[in-house]
């Protein structure tokens, strides 16, 4: 479920300088510094396997796993297991503390040397070096962890939420106060996380800081009714509500998630800490330094209403009334102006299913190589492709199938992506493109620690790249 305020639009007379810098720093850290994590992890796993540490530590890992997740099933022969063990900082602490119960005195010197070599590589990973270690907090980590992320979708989601709410908060508080409150929210977020995860755990990401920004937003607007965008399962739309009522809702939802989602890697307590600190900072500013808040920005008129937002609101209202034909009439001119805007594509997909079910397959194939497709539409495209005959599949362009393959990997559908790849690799005159797709599959398999398939696709990438090079050479 997502509920985010969207009342204000960017006022370039008050440029969000700090917001832009925060986004830029996060993206640069992820793109350049954290890009080396995969090689450090691979080195650590290679060292772990070459020194037979899996056999030596297996009993210890089973005991550790029983404590952390009693329902978890372990398979020593699973090729992913060394990757899981090496990348788990909790087990590092467990084996250091309890090694005497699992490693004999005779084998200890050999084990110690091997362990040190593995930790030498794993300690170079960004999370280990600058993430927040809940068991041993270092002051610098309270700042640095806020600029690290666990993956592309993690940073993408965080930056979207930061941009949606940050510009208004910066305009209301001023750039320097906004930056200070942002960082303090992140610090409070990390401290509350550490309080609940004192047994261990690494925290990375700007989620706590951004939770603080969202809390600042709703407290700044107080009892004023503002517009929120919501996404609840298949239901999306806009609603107006008093801003401040969302604060207890945000916190209550995170508390519910914390107690109902055992084993989740989402740091709900960090989100709660960010909300509390962000709200408290604005409350204090309102009480002690009213001039520190630009009330004219908060109270000021928004100018002419956004016609696009009004059209979307009307569309959702008609869909809620099941008046699909009128909704289609409003959607059509909007789509001609914004053919690949995700929110319009989502509405179009649902209206095609309701009004023109016989044309659904044609629509799905038409949109296969277009931008803006959401998860439901991509999964429907996969089902449509599976239901085609071999003759029908041959008529679909290479680009369409290639785009679908990459979209499926974005949503972790490896089996479907592999099926598409096996069909694409048989097509001639596309050796370079097939090599790139094979490399994309290899990279994905590396992220899920499937070393066997990673090696397979890297080999195929090389073979197709070499074939393309030979063809170019013969033409020259």
C-alpha cells in the first residue's frame, strides 16, 4: 500500500537545490562506489568455497538459522548456500562468538586463517564498510548508511518518494534546515532500528530519512486538506484529507507491518524512527521558531488547477461507477498526448479488459515493446505469448520479445525470460543483440547467486559476440 502527498508542484522560484544534491549523491554512490560490491562478494565466496568452509561451518549455520528462522529449510548442496552464508553479517557475529562449539582446537588455526581471508574480501562491501551495524554503532555510520542502497529498485523507490515530497518541505523550511532535518531523521531512524535489532543487523538506505521528510510534509500542512495519491492492491486514485491525520496512519501501518511480516528484510522500525523524528523537528520549529517556516508557501494559492490531475480524478470516479465507456472517451485524448505514461497505460489496460476482451491479446502484443507497462500488464503479455502457436510467435518482432524478456527480469521472472531467450537465440542477424541479452541474463543470475546459470549465459554471450565479430570481419 502506498499513500503519498501530491498537493504541491515544484516552484522553480524556490529551486530545490538540496533535494537535487541529495538525489545526485545517492545515485552517484550507488552507480560508482557500490558497483564494486558484486566483485567483492564473488571474491569472498570463491575464497569461502576454495577453503572448504561450508563443511566446517555447516553445523554452526544450521544452529544459527534455527534461531533466526525456525521454519527455514536448509540444503547444503544448494549452490546458492555459500553466497547466502558469506553475505549474512549476522552469521559472521554468531560464528565469531560461538566457534568453540563447532570448530575443534586442532582445526582452529586453519579455520581462523580461512575465515580471515573471507572477511577480508566481504568487509570491502559497501554495507559492511559504511552500513549501520546495529550490534556496534559507529557515529559515522549513522550518516553514511543513509546514502547506501541494496539494489536498483531500492534506490529507485526511495528517490521517487524523496522527489515527490522533498521539494515542498525544502521550500517551506529552507534549504539548510531541510538538509539538517533530513539527516537528523536518518540518525533517529538508525538509532531506533538499532534499539530493536540489538542482536545484530546491517541497515542501508534512505528510507528512514525519507520517512522523516513525509512526516515533515504532513505536519507542515497540519489540518489543511491536501491531495494524496493512493495505491492499494489494484485500486489507485486521489483523495483529499487533512494532512496531519496521515501521520498516525503512517506509523500505525509500519507497526502492523513490523509485527505481521516476520522475516522481512524491510526495516519497519527505521521507518517509524524517521517519522517520529521528522514530525518532532517540525513541531518544535512551529513552537519555538515560527519564522523558520515559510507559511506563505504553505498557504499560497497553487494557481490554475492541473488539468491532467483533474482528468485522472474524473477517470477513477467513472471507473468506480463502472461507467467504462465514458471513461474510455476521456482516456483516448489523454493517451494521444501521453502514449506511454504509466498511469494512463494501467487505466487503458483495465478498460480494454472490461470493454474489448476479444481484442486484449492484440493489445498486449501491440504494447510489448512500449514503455510504461506495469507488472500486471507484463505478466499478461507473458501469458499471451505462451498461448501463441509457433507460427504466431514468429510474426512477433525481435524487439518486442527482447523488451518483454528484459521486463520479466526486472520483475524476477527468470523462467519466462529464459523461455524467450531460447526462442530469440535461434533468430539470425541478431547475434550482437542476443549477446547483450545473454549478458543481461548472466548479470541477473549473479544477483540471485545462481553461479551455474551465470556461467552458462556468460559463455553464450561470448559465443554470440564472437560470431558477430566474425561476420563483421568477413564483410570488411
